[in-house]
């Protein structure tokens, strides 16, 4: 018994009281011994009473404490057995040592002790030791888990109802979208009024039925544009069907001379409704910049792309080229100097476009420089010709020199790419206050921040073609020397595979302009000549080809060999020329250890979407990706998995 309780009975105060009582009895006995004996008897009786009372209190208190202890233990045990909280202990081998009944009720297992923790609860495999609880799913129930790795202790709390409420809240979020009918005006050209009305009525009817089927509020903004209001749950459903309305409208109008396709921009991001509507407009602009016939969904911090199965219909006008050319000329004149930069490991198109932009800078009488890193085999012959050119040889500078020249008065022109991470020197984008982008690739999620001028036309065959059109409006009597015109033409030849793919009427008009201004076809052939050793290495890659899905060729290079990006791309081009092959993929290791995949197709398979799913990009008929930290076999497995899960093959 604690001393502070016993002191209530026989503490010092009782001792002093009894001693004082004895002194009084002694004094009383000195006067009358009979009274002293009586007082002594009373003293002993009182002492006996106090002793018995103390003993009784001790027994009753101990009994009370023991009873209370039993009750607390019982309540504790009942709480462990009945409280809505799971507690689990495991050993060093991650096997269950003990658990309360709540944990047993989480599974269908009768006996959990001794079983592997990760087998019973797979969601705990990657569970770290953190203060913040994480959620795992066990069957159709959701649990919040708190892990204490030091004690090898796991707490479970069921939050199934809360998770359902949160999911319901997320599903009921308002989502805005904008649907645009591509080629709306052009589709009716050449048709009678009745046929044109019937065509547009059928397309509008299909869109209306699709909206009603998915519970989407549809309101027409313009003749070719609709505003969409839907719930997040509906958006998930539509994304699950990969925006089937795109395929439906494409198939409906594919026999038309100019088919109608749809571009859709949807946004589920934004704290306010006006902000979501603005983001939806931005997503639509992204879809149109990528060539249309696709849906772009802004969800979270990334954008998701659907569709894009059809090649973009060429509809650029010379008015836009003239306006862009005039704006570019003004920007050049207002700059102290101009730096021109393509993508890392530039190809013939990037260098040809850069040389063309440099010509525009010289026409405006401003100093200009091309930023180039180490040479690569794809432009080696061109760079040898440049080194012997009186005007161009001193205009090639290193990234380090470009960083020294860059200041607020510098204009930076990016050609043949719009992704900062792919440029020769990304740091230049931070130093240059004004940036111009000229590119022919479909716009991706990554883009140059706040450019002052963008000329991004996915309809064009090459960036060299775009630059050639811009040069035509830089002066009344423009003149190109042989190397400048030939470099631009060589860039067009490479990207169109000798005018066999993506070559529209504007492509041949640009090529004709270059030919009239001195482009040398013999020099083009010389610049594109291939080294014999490279030819042999390419043949070795092609030798390792296998055909999957009866029409797709996949070639995996040797594991211990290193290849250039151009060689891998050429191997993919070679495979596409084989009979019965509609798409080709070549996988090889680059000089820096990264694994590259080059993809080519005849248009039936959109290889751009395949490569975007792996982290790359490109065009409908040619695309590529570079992967880090994977082997060639792993890259092949990822490619096959993407083809199957992405619905690219049947």
C-alpha cells in the first residue's frame, strides 16, 4: 500500500498523539494511581481499536485495488478484442507473431499467426516507417495503416465509408471541356448544299448521341465548337473508352474528300470554375497544335492524350507564314544578337533549319550564331562543308561560348524541337529573355516557357520546310548560296525519306524554291552518303528482327554494341520497306549508355502515341524515345506491354 495512504492512519501525527496520551496518563498517575491505571486501560483499548481499524482499511483497500485492477484488465482485454482498431506484431522475418481479433476479421483466413505478412496483406510490401498513415485496400474494404518499424508494429483503421465519400466527392467534381470540329469549313467544299447539310447533320447527331449516352451537358458555342460540362466520374468513363467519339466521327467521314475529325480539350484542374474553363481552352489548343483528331485531358500535373490516329490534314496558309516571317524579322532587328539552337545530337533537319534562320539574321544585318555541341555522324559531312564556307565557318559556337554571349538583348531561336530538356543547352533558355520556337513536331506536354513567337506546324514535313517558307518573305530579292539552299533541301529530304512520307504540296513548293535558288541535288546526295561500316552495323541490327502481330517488326541490337541515333533510325526505315510490315521498332544502346527506340509506321499505327506512352514523342509515322537504367530486353518487354495495353494492336 502506498505510504501516503498509510500515513493517514499511523503517521507521525498518531504517534505524537499516543505519546502525548501516555504523558498525560503518567501525570494523572502521580496524583492518583487508580485514575492512572484507568487511563492506561483506555489507552490500550484505543490502541487496539486503531490497530484493528488500520488492518481492516488495509484489507478493504487492497481488495478494492485488486478488484479495480481486474476490472481494468478485463476492460483492456475487451477493448483489445472488440475495439474497431487492428493491431498486429511481426517478427524479423516479416511473419505474423500476434494480432487482435479485428485483424482476423479483415481477411478470410482462420489462422494468421506464422504466415508471411506480405502474403496476407500485399499492400504492406512497400510500407515505410512514417508518421503519416497510408491507405491500403483489402478486398473491397479500405484501411488506414500506421507502421512502426522499430517495434515491428502495424495499426489498422477501417476507413471504407470515408474513402467512398471522398471518391463520391471526386466523382461529382465539375469538369469543363471544349469540342472542336476540325476541317468544318473545308469538309463541305465541292459538295452540294444537300450533301453538305447531311454530312454536318450526321456529325452533329453523332456528337449529340455520344453526349446523351455519357450524361454530358452539350452547348454549341460556334458552328464548329461545343462546350462540354460533365462530372469527373463521366470523364473517367470516357477516358476508359479512349474517347470513342473520335473514331466514330473519323469513320463516318473517311469517304469524304476532306474528312471531319474532332479535337477535344478537357480540364479537371483549377480551383475556380473560370480557371477550369480557361484550362480546357488551353487543352484544346494543345490538341490542335498536335494536329487535331485527338483529345487532351489536363488531369493533375500532367496531360493525357487520346486518339491522334489520323495524319494531320495540310491546311497552312501563306498568310500565316507571311505574318510569322514579318514578326520574326522585327524581333531580329530589335535584338543585339541572335543565337540559334536545335536539339541535342542535331540531325540534318535541325542543322538545315538553323542555317536557314542564320540567313534570315544576316538579311536583317544582325550578328547570329548557331549553338552546336559535339558533332555526330548524321551531320559530319555537312559540318565539313560548313567549315570550308567563308560566311558560316565562324558562326558555329559552343554552348559555353553561347552562355557568355547571352544577355537580355539576345534573341534565342529554337528549331526542330519545343522541349527545353532536349535542346543543346537548356540553360540558355533561362538567360535569354526572348525565345522564338520554330518546329514541326506535334506539341507535347513539355514546352518552352513564355516564348515571344511560336511557329509550330505539325502539318509540315520538316522544320527546314517551315524556315524555307519564312525566308521567302524576308526580302523582295532574297538570294541563297549553294550550301545554304542545299542544307535546307537536305533537311527536307531526310525528314520526308526522299519525299515518300509527310510530303504535301507545300513541301514540293518549298523544295522548288530551294532548287531555283541554287540547291545542288548532287551535293544533297553527297551530304547523305553513308559510311560502309555503318551500313554493315545496320545490317546486323536488321538481322535480329522478329515479326509480332503478323505486321510489326521489332529488331533488338547486340547488347554489348554502341550505336548512333541515326543508325538506329535508319534501321527502322529499312524494316518498314519490307513487304507485309506496317510498323517497325528498333532497340539499341547509344554511346552514352541510354537505350533508344526508333519507331516507324505507314500510318496505320500511330507510333507517336506509343513512344509518348514510354516517355518520348514524334510524329504519327516516325517517333522515338530514350530510356535510362534499362536493358535491351527490358525495353523490348516494355514496348510489347505498351502495344498490348494501349490498344494499339488487336
